[in-house]
């Protein structure tokens, strides 16, 4: 094959790929991404048009729902109570040694068993407290989450009406 034919073949092969590269758009990060929505143009809208539409739909959703996700404050962090495993293990060891020594057994083995039992009790108690704190946090978060969900639905409906696919 001669050099001219090779160049023509390479040029012919590269044309479809060059066209495919220019038609794919980079994802646009606009107002919808701040609330966790992904917006895809379905009618060949430009990136500028998408940003404009997202901004207008954001304003519309804010008016409809009375909720502005960017103006909300973050919820206070719940601090998990310290487990106190060291203290509980020491307390269990002391009890185990005392009981074992009182009944004529080896205080060392009793201390080891007591430390394990004390540690297990402390972990159970910490887990129960953590679950209760999580339930309490979920109960207080529900109205805020509901408002945000309403906002997302309103914004999605607006963008969908303008020819976007929203996920």
C-alpha cells in the first residue's frame, strides 16, 4: 500500500470518531446538582440554556414549596456517648476476682471472665444508646427531609416540562 492510500484510509477512519467526540457534551453542573439531581438535555439544549433553565426552575420550585435548600442550616451533629469499655472491663474484673476468690476459685481467672463480661455489657449499653440517638435524630430530620423532597419534585417537574431528563 502506498503512502497516499494509507493517509486516505486513516483520514476516512478518523472522520466518524471526530464527529462522535464533538457531539458528546460534558455534564453541566448547575443549580440542580446542589440538591442531588442529575439533569440531561433531551432536545439538544446548550449548556448555557441548561444553566438558565435550571436557575429558573430552582426559583420556581423555591416559590412553590417555600423551601430554599441553600438557605437551610445543617442539622446539629449527634455525638455518640463514649463506651467506657475500659472502666466497665476494670469494674467487671474486680467483681469477677472478688466472686471467684469468695467461692474458693482462682481470682485471676475470675478477673479475666469478669473483664470480658463487663466489656460485653458496656458494648451492649453503648449500642442501645446509639440506636436511641439515631432514632431521635431521624424523627427530628423528617420534616426537613420532606421539604427537600417536595422541592426536588417541583424542580424535576419544571425541568421535565422543558425537555430534560432528571434523575
